[in-house]
């Protein structure tokens, strides 16, 4: 690893930290700008009890003071406790993230591999039947929201046909939630891969390879496919982080106790600390995934230089 690459990594990590801090600030102030509070729905609480709770969690302080107190604890690795159940948020994340990560890794692996294969096949059979079938389904899955697909899968395979049990926390059947999570990124990756492959196949080095008598398989897999992966890698960075943390609505549809469903519940409950923790966690994964993808560009295309 040369000095230029080390400098690039250091610059990207510094930018990543600043990005997370900016997201933290925006989330904090926008969240508090919405009318209401975490204890407003608790009708059984007296006004004195609400004031005591707000004082306990520093909600009676000016917003700027609250923000800097939160940052101070965050720098110590303290994400706080849930305002609704009093549990340590770090424990909640440790409990729920492995579920989302397992589903997400399965979904993203299927999405990226299948999307790349389908996109390459569509490019190689342009304007033929396989291309038209692949583009039809990729357009369909791109247009259908994940929560709609999740609901349809649940209705058909779990309720109507009864082939698959409704999700349980200890279930080992990941087929439906993985399919619901993978459908959109797979369709988008397919379209990216097709466009990029068509562009690669039109380049001069492909025509040169043909003139030299290079076999079709070698030409496609060694030259065209490798050079067509950069747009896919660019898309994969944020998508990997998003899927691994779990599609929030899909987790709610299948009653999966992952971090995505915890985030949705936190928004409904106005659980400020939980909203902040899950947002920061997702943002951190996003920027880390993007840095890793930037480093992978060099592996795919050695001509790329780090500035």
C-alpha cells in the first residue's frame, strides 16, 4: 500500500466522520422541530411526571445544549437509553442488528450476483427474447415498491397457499423476506449491468480482441465484464449498507425483529435517542461501504489512480 493510497484513505475517513456528524446534526434538529414529544402520548402521566422525565433526559434544556450533551456522550460510545422502555440502545442494536444483517447479506448477495448475470445476458442477447424477458421483469420489480411485493408474497405464499409459515424470530426460512429485499436492487443492478456491458462491448479493445481471435468467453469474462462492473460497484456501496440494516417496511410486514423495525417503532413513539442511534448507525455503514467500494475500483480497473 503506497503513500498515495494511504493519503486517500485518510482523506476519505476524515470526510466520512464529517458526513456522519452533519447527518447527526440535521437529524437532531429536524427531529426536535416536529411538534410533540416522546411523552405526549402517555396520557396516564401527570404534568409533574412528564417534567421529571424531561429533566432526567435533558429535554428541558435548550436544543443546542441538548445537542452538545448528546455529542459528548456519543464520542464516549454512549448511545443512551430508549425513552420508551429505558433499555440501553447499544444492547437493542446488538440484539436486532444480526437479524437484519443475516437477511441483508443474503439479499444483497442474490441481488448483485443475479443482477450482474441477468444484465450481461440481456446485453449479449440484445433485442432477442431473453433480453426482452429480462428487461420486462427488471422494469416490473423496479416499479413495484418493496412493501407491496412483501405484502403480496405474504398474502399468497403464507396465507392463501400456506406453503411457508409466517415469519417468527427463530425461523430459518428466509425465502420471502430475502426475495422482497432483493427484488428492487436486483432489477436496478440488471439495468446497470446491461448498459455498462453494452458500452464495454462497443469499445476498441473488444474489437481488437476479436481481430486477434480471442475466444468469445475470454473476451466477455476477462475484458468486457470486468470493465463493466464499475457502475455496479458504485451502486452497491450505499445499497449494501441499506439492505444490511434492513428494509424498514419489509421488516414490519414480516414482523422481523431487526433494526429496521426498531427504527419505525422509534419514529412512531418519538423515541429521540433511538431515532438518533439508528440513523447514526445507518449513516456510518453507508460511508464505510462507500469507502470500501472506492477502494475496489482499483481492483477492478488498475488504471484508476487515487488523488
